């Protein structure tokens, strides 16, 4: 089956604001030049955008029409052979993250927490917050959204339908479970936004980690000891696909007594952690972005830097710690606010 992108060029042709390019934090386009470059993309021509895009996903959030401008950029990059990263790195990643083929059906119960390709983080699933939870983790259920960073939508089209089938047939239908909690933000973006954009059917209900945490915190409200700390949040690129979940995070912080710093590089103005740009070998841009981002975290008076993306934490954790800030995952921050038995 061929999975085509649900993109309507007429919508882009009629767009007056070209927010997807004008609002970009990494490319400097005023409205006239943005319209010119956008028309090149619509006509499937070469464009400066295809060469300069840092693949931060943000234009998906900026687009007021939900017309998937970023996915179209990635499709055209691949069609024209324009790779954001050196090809040996792309080929290595495709091999490294391929399915192993050794996944088997497993007896699990609800709540089912999908850890994606991060089995090393299953230790986070413990205590009252995740009481009774089952976990699954494997390359064979890796969400594969990362190929947006490497101009490889073809890999997404090939692998995501198989991943969805495995999740449904090996774990959900087999155990009469209809919903799955996505520990990894990218998984939720894959199953709720990316898959529908490519016409890939998802027969189960994905639940964002923030939705799950909010529900558990409500149940455990009498066990919460407000933390009384100020934090800087590193919003992951995948959250650009599901911006509505950012308000859920504000609810979590309120419930555990945490102040989210009102800083320059957060929310719609979030900066990339720099990890993907390292893979792209754009080292000068990495240094600039990380310096601006971390200095902003320090300046706002935070004591913790909170992550929801493991890759962001792997990328920035040591650097923020050197500045005296404690790196921590959202789920672990919640755990620290709950009185355990």
C-alpha cells in the first residue's frame, strides 16, 4: 500500500502570512522572500529552504491551516536528493534503528506504557505514579518519526504501518487493551499527527504522558508535597506536532508546586537542543543555539531543567549540570513530589 502525504498545495498558494517561513527561528525570511521560496516548494523546485532547514518541526505548529508544510519540505528534500545530514550518517542510523524482528506477543495489562526504543528508561516506571503499569520497549516498536530529521519520509512510510500493526496485534488486541500511554513524546506525535497525515490508520488510542500524569496526580493529590522550585523547560521538537499538550504540562507543574520560568526560549519560541544539528554536522550553529538556550535557563533563575525527550536530556543534561542546574525528566520530577510508601 502506498501512503501519500495529505498536503494541499492550493492552501499554501492562498496563504497570505506564510507563517511557516516568516516565523522560522533559523532562516531569515521577510514576507516577500518567504512567498517566493514557498512557491518554489509548491512547484517542487529547488529552494533555499531545502538546504537551510534545521528540521526543528516548528513550521508544523506555525501553520494556521494544518497543511503539513514541514512534511512537504522533507518529502521534497528526499525527492531532490538533498540530505540535511551526511549520507554515511543517514545510512548508519537507518541500519542502527531498523527492526530486529525478534518481538513476540506479551502478556501485559493496563495501563500499558510504551517506552519506544528506550528500554534503559523502564526504571522510571515505578511507585505510586505508575502503580500496576506494564511496559514495552524495543526497536521493533520504535516510532520512527526521527527520519523527518534526515529527509527520509520513505522510511516512515515503510516502517510506521508495521509498528502500528505490531503494537495492535502483539500487545493491545491480544490483551484486550484499547489505549496506550506514550512515554516518548515522539510516539504520541507519530500516532496522533504524523500517521494520519500520511494516511496510516491507527486503531488504538494513544495517550500522551502528560495526560496520564495529570490523571494520576489527581488521584494522588493527598500524597503530593509541593516542590516549591522554579524550573526551565526544554520543549522537544516533536511537541511542535501536538502543541495542545503543552497546556497539560502547565497543569502538572501547578499540581506539584512548580513554577515554569517565563523565559525567552520556551513555548513557541523554543530552541532545538542541538542534538540533531550535531548529526547534521552544523557545529557552529549547535554552539550558538546551545549557548543562547542554556544562558537563558541560567538567567531565569531556575534550579532544575526539565525534559520530556530522552534525546534532549542526553544532549543537554551534562551541559546544564555544569551550570549548576539539575537535569530531570518530567516523570521523575513528579515522582519526587509524591510521598512514597
